[in-house]
C-alpha cells in the first residue's frame, strides 16, 4: 500500500519515530505521549487535564 505524504502547516504534529519504535513502551503509552507532544507547550500537563480530553479516567492515565 503506498504512503502519501502531504506537507501541512496547521493542525498536524511532526514528531520523531523514536518513541513509537521503543519496545519498552506500551501501545497506550505511545498514544498518550504522542497526544501530549501534539499539545501546546504551555498546556497544563496534569492527570486531571489529560483526563478531561480523553475517555480514560485519571487512574488509567496514571
């Protein structure tokens, strides 16, 4: 299957593949880290604020 790459300026996050290829991280951890990297630098990175933008509760995020 071909991969189509499109250059965008807004609404996209560019990140290294390093954490995605780390076998010591669970799939959930990789997803959460990817989401956190997509947020603004001054965003409130607390368990409560992460729970507000996800289906999971604080215990699952912890």
